[in-house]
C-alpha cells in the first residue's frame, strides 16, 4: 500500500481507504481493510454505520483512522458540538481523527460552523477538520472563517465518469494542501458492470488497460483516480474479497500513455 500525506499534517494515510455509505458488510470487510493497512474508514452520522465502525475499532482503535461527518442539517454551533458527542458515543471512542462537514448549508453562516469545528479540535475531541461536497467558493469562505486550524481534506465525488472537480476544485485543493477524498470512485459499480451503448467505447479502453496491466477493471479505475498526488480513494465494499481487490489498486502506477488514453476516453 502506498501512502499520502493528509493536507500538511504530517499524517500519512493509505491511498485506498474504505467508505461505508449504503454499507451492509458488517465488521469483516473493515477488519480485512485494516489487515491490508487500508486503515482509513469513512462514515457519517447519517449513514447509520458509525456503530459498526466502532465495533470493528474496539480493542484496535489506535490502528484505525476514523473519519466521520456532521450532517449538513446540523451546522449551528451547538448542533455541531452535540452531533460530535453523539458520533463519539456511537463510535465508542473519545476522539475522531477527521471530522467533516457533510455538505454546506447556505442558511447557516459558515463562520458559526467553523467556530464549532475549531472548538472540537481545541477540546481534543477531533484531531483534524475536513469538509465534503465543498466547491472553491465554499472552501475559501470556510478557511477564511477559521483562526487556529486548517481544512485538511475535501470529500467529493470523483471517478472516470465524474470528473467535475477537475474544472477548478482539484487544482485549488492541490495548491492549498487539501487532500481530496474521492467517494464513489467506481461510480457504484458502473465502471465494472456490463457496458451500456452510451459508455461502451470508453469502457473498451478501460478493458484494454486492464489487459495491458494484468489488473482488474476496478483496480485500473482506482489507480487512475489515485494517480493525482493529493487524491485518496474510498470505495465502498460489502465483501472482504472485494476489499482485497480494491487495495491492490495501490502499489503500482499506470503509465503516462495509459493515463492519457483513459483521460481521452472518459471526457
């Protein structure tokens, strides 16, 4: 497994983690991920999986890097603090490694929300602050509202089929040392399913790259994603064998020619 620094924190994380949105796999896939050193486990208060993650972390908390999120419906100062306390209880821990705002709420002043996030770090309940589904304008406003800490990550949808962050969000995050946590990097399995008439030509290029590298379609698609220097992928998988496959997307790199072929196929 290869590693990337989280923002400018000095903390090294595996470039493949495990997401738990719509997750029904129990603790086995989480423990398999941990055994492969994919120790970044992402959850959220609205996912309903914090208790499961906490169960897997029991007796091995220091080995996991737990990322969770406060709902975008709970962004008032007191709501953020209360949501964090509830997440800590469900996770069975006294600290959260990465606490993220799930999505911005234009009805709540971002300064109020970020003040609560900084308070949680100051109290030792949260180690690092992240956001999710934030675009450049949101990121600029959030960071400008902070006085003591930095935003270290932005969790966004990113895959061969969803490349919208390349317009400006990806470069902004690279320039400002904000790690991208790419969710749905396999587009809910669409990249490894039977091609449709619409994506048949692009998928054929993905299949060609898989043959050239001796890797699976999922491994090639994930490797394309993590080829960016500040991108970590967090695919969801309910099966331990699929976690093993996904983790094997790390430790090697597609060639510049192969990356270019995929970039042109998946515009």
